[in-house]
C-alpha cells in the first residue's frame, strides 16, 4: 500500500484561545488524512459504502502533540501502514525554514457491514482485515455490568464517595455515521466538553484561569477508543474524572461512555487526555505553569 502525503489547514473553529488550535482539531486533521489515505488506495469511503456496503469508522486514535499548531499553519500529513492493523500519521508544519512535527498519531480502522446499504460486493482484499459485522458488543466492552432500572445510572457508574462528573447526553443524528451509530469525532468532542464541564464544576473553569492567571489550557497527549456501537438517539452516560497529577505540572483525565442496553450497562467508548497549562503573558510567557496546592486540590476533587 502506498503512503499518503496531503496538505491542509486547521479549521477556524479550533482557534478558541488567541490563534492556537485545540487538540480536537489535531485529531480532525488526522482523521482527514486517514480518509485521504483510503482514497489514495483506490477505496474512497463513499464507494466503500455504495459498492461494498461498508461503513468506515475510526475506532481508536491516539495522538502525541509535541508542538503548538497555529491558525495559519499549513499542515502536511504523512500516512502509512504501521504495525499490525494500525496506520501511522505524522503532522508537520514549516517554521523558520525547517519542518516541525506537531503531531504523531496511531489509528485503527473498522469497516462495518452496514445493514442500511443496498449493495454488498465483496470487500477489497487489501482491506479485508478491517471488516467487521459490528463494533464490538457487551462481551467486547470492558467494564460492562448489569443494569438495575430501580437505581440512578450515576450510582451504578460512579463509586461511592467519588467526585467524578456524570454527564448524560443524547446521541443526536449529527453525532452519528450511516444513519446508525456515534462516530469517533463525536467522542473527541465529548472529551473536550466533559473536561470543560469537570473543570467548571470544580471551580477552576477555563475562563476563570484565563482571567485570573493567564493560564492557557494545553494538551500533550490524547486517546479515544470505541469499544462498541452507541446508536442514534440512545443516551450516552459519560463519567469523567482526574486520574492523576504528574510533577505538579500535568493532570491526566480519564473518561468512559456507557449506554443502557437491555439489562446491561455497556461501555461503548473510553478516552484519556494529558492536560496542563501554559503561562500566557509576562516574563514566564510560554512556560508550563506549576500547579499549586489549591489547583491540585480542585483538580482531584479534594482527594
């Protein structure tokens, strides 16, 4: 299979603080590069659906973000087969007459046999390893547990005494693919929104730290995995919490998403993001901010 090299730019939507681009749009660029890789192999996503009855899904994407991305950067993406069933993606920009790597990603695809498709020619042989009947199920999902309709869902997902945030949301059609299931980018948006909600609930919202300390939120690593399908108009129960604080500079957030299916609570997706802050002004502008005890206590819910 031939590698793909494709140029693009981050979307204006991602420039939320000054002209820096947030982690979500790094992952969007990785997704677009992977779709172009499929096209370069002679298998456009639309053709896979209409000819072969296959729906393309990213089911696992992890990124490391060693450098910032600016609104006006032109990004060159390199995509190639990695180990096993994964694709390796590198995003680079040109700065000061040299190439700078802004993201390294690893992606796993699934090609789902779509019930709604009207055609089902045999899958291309070079993509056959990615073909599945469905995205997992209760047996494949970690943490699947029995559901008791007499008890609140939060009480069944969050340990007693935990300050984890429970946030239910409806799987609207614009979060879905192929008239059916929640897509990977919707879970990426879920991670972004859930972290924002968690920080606000703990009294250290992004807006407050920007105003009071000029701290700019930064992400250096993120991963979102789909374990099973969440379907159109199901309620997705998201649980998010700070997992650890590292070197008084970084904090790792873990997230899980669940749906009620019959008598089971099925874990459909999980995410992790390594977060920190950069100082936005003054003599220390650009440095990584040190998390003082009050901030650490807020992040960890007082633990």
